């Protein structure tokens, strides 16, 4: 698929109508997505699970391009968790190969469209070729000022929080910090998402109602949207994405207070 064609946004009439509606109101600064259901999508069609992952990559292209068009600042994608290593070795190998293929084929076009690639998770724990392509993508796009796509690879939020606590404890023991210095803002600076605003909206496909160890600290006040159980990630598309954003725009965010704060409004 040609990224140049994607960035022209020639989509269905309904999606274009939704686009106008969404753009009429403030959009989220940061959207996170749990891209769930690739394997089940394939199994329902009597296909190997890797076929679902391949179709999921096609959806990913569309979601990235739409996010770029409407002015989302950060898009964080849960691509591979620390628990996913428990999957069959053949599936893990296929997922890593798809990652390498995606970056090799698409990174130049993403770079030309000012997209910045950033990774969350333990990159050093990835296979050598995957780690190398990730580093190349990050280095190439580091100075870009457009949409920042944060890809969570070999990522687990509990371990992220533990690592942050260890770093802070070390600095306290070395006299670099005092206990009174430890605030929510400071703790956030020790997370892998330092410098990235907390997600305004999290979307999970496939009808599962859990966060699965994804951005647990950062999502304290994130608006959550779960698709119907029949909507797996390969079924997700531009129209469904815009519908989710529109739903977010019509929610009231109180952040623990009593005064209504309209979603998306600073």
C-alpha cells in the first residue's frame, strides 16, 4: 500500500462526514490503543494467526495517517507486551518479522510526513534485527515535529513503575533527592513516557474490558472506549476510529472534581 495515497485521505463519504464533525471540536492530544484480536480474527476465518497480524498492519497504516491528518500529537500503540513472549515461538517470530518489514518499508514515507517514531519498553530484549530497525527508525525521525507514534514493544506497565521506583530510591539514597521531592510530577519524569502527556483517550478492540498492564500509571483519568467483541483490530478502520474520537468529544471529564470539563478542552 502506498503511503502517499493514504495521506490523501480518499475515504468513504460517511468517514468524511465524521471527519468534519470531529474537526469542529478539540481533538485529544494523546490517544493510546490496545490493538487486540488479530489472532481471533484469523481463527474465525480459518486462517493462521499470522494472517491476522498482517491485516492488523494494514489497519495501523490507516490509523496513523488519520491521526496525523486530524492533529493528534501522540498516538501510543500496544504492539507487544512483556507477557506476549509466552505465545508460541512461531507467532513471536512472525510478529518480530512484521515489525521489521513495516519499519523497512514505511519509515521513509513516515519520515517525509514528519511522523516521529518513539519506542516504549525494553528494546534490548528484542531480537537483534528488530532492535536494529527500531533504533534506525527512532534516529531517522528524532527531529520530526508532526505526529509522535509511540510503539510499546516488550513493554509492561508494572515493571515500568517498579523501575521508576528503583531509580528514585537510588537517587534518594545518594542524596540527590529528598523524600519531600517525590511528587506525581517527579514520578512521571522517571517513567518511559516522560515528556509525553497522559493519554486523553484509550481504545481497546475485540470487546475485552481490561488494560492488560498498559500505561497503568498514566491512564488514571484517561477516557476508556472498548469496541464490541466482534470488532477485532483487523476490523477497526478510519470510520470506527473517528466514531471513538467523537464519543470522547461528547464526554464530560471531571478529573475528580465537580465542575464539568468538556473532553478535549484544556
